[in-house]
C-alpha cells in the first residue's frame, strides 16, 4: 500500500508539475496566435495604406494634368480670340486690293487712290498686329495644308508640283491656317 500511495503521490506531483508547463505552453501558443493575428492585421492595414497612397498619387497626377490642360486651353483661346473677327475681315482686304488694282488714272482719281491706299495700309497694320499674315505661295512647292489647287497648268518656268499663280491669297493667323491660298499648280 505504501507503494501504491507513493506511486499515486508521484503521479499527482508529476501531473501538478505538468499543469503549469501545459498552461505556460498554452499561454505561449495563445500569445503566438495573437501575435500572428496582429501581424496579419498590420500587413492588411499596410496594404490598405499603400493602396490609399497610390490612389492619392493618381488623383494628384490627374489634377495636375487637368490643370495643365485647362491652362493650355485658356492660352489657346486667348491666342485665337480674334479669329472670328479676322475671318470676317479677310474678304474686306481682298475687295480693297481688287478696288485699288482697277483705279483709272486722273487728277481726282489719284487723290482718291492715295486715300484708299492709306486706309488699306491702316487696315493691314491692324490685322498684322492681330497676327494675320499673308502666305507667299508663288514659287513654293504645293502643300495641301496651305494651298487649295484649283487647276493645273503647263509651265516652262516652274517644275512639276510648284505653285505657278495665286488666284486668291491665303492667310495665317499666328501659326494656324486661317484660309488656304487658291492656287494654280504646274503639271
């Protein structure tokens, strides 16, 4: 009996000794599990923060692009604001040129002609100040961006594809074609 009693006491002592070890292991396992969960949560939050940062950067870039685009549009609008007026005045210049080309000779006609020429130069100066320039087409290679061919003619003076005659002047407003020149091209 004594042996039984001492065996039972040993089992109790061993079980009692193991319980704190098991409790310590369980606490340690639980702490590891909590640490893993916290690490997962931290990784998730970091990924979410990175995603939000990327969204912010893209939104900032979109805004910068929008600002640049609207600034460019505003500058272009200001640059070509007079386009409608200038477009309407170009035929007036054409008519002035035609009228001055057909003036007959005489004393009174001469003073009238000088007055017309002064008015024409004044109008031309105003238009040039707005950025209107006449194109020089004769002798230039035909370019469909600047010229409108109305016919082809035989020419000994010019090579093929060169503008021989300007029927109607073409005009540029700053760096844009306002009206292409009507031309005859050598064939």
